[in-house]
C-alpha cells in the first residue's frame, strides 16, 4: 500500500507554494498564533528550502 503522506516532501503535495501573508507579518500573525508549531509544518520547511524564509525571517516578496 502506498502512503503519499509518508515522506515529509509529500505531506503537503497539493500545496506547493506559499499562499499565506508574508511570514511574521501582522496579517500572518492573525492567522497563525503558534509559530513553534508552524515551523514544524511542511509549508514552513518548503519556504525555507525555497529561500522565502532565512534565519526565521521573511525574505520573500514584500507586500505593501
């Protein structure tokens, strides 16, 4: 039996991009209250791998 969520890279396979407000922004904090739990999610790890988050700071596109 195949479990597509078994490997960390596949756990969030439908969501392959960042569609949240910039990390740690006011809008982001209104959605995510627990950063330590969020940092364990595949979307966070993917953002780090893709260079959107470096040293736990948002380096992606700025939204005015």
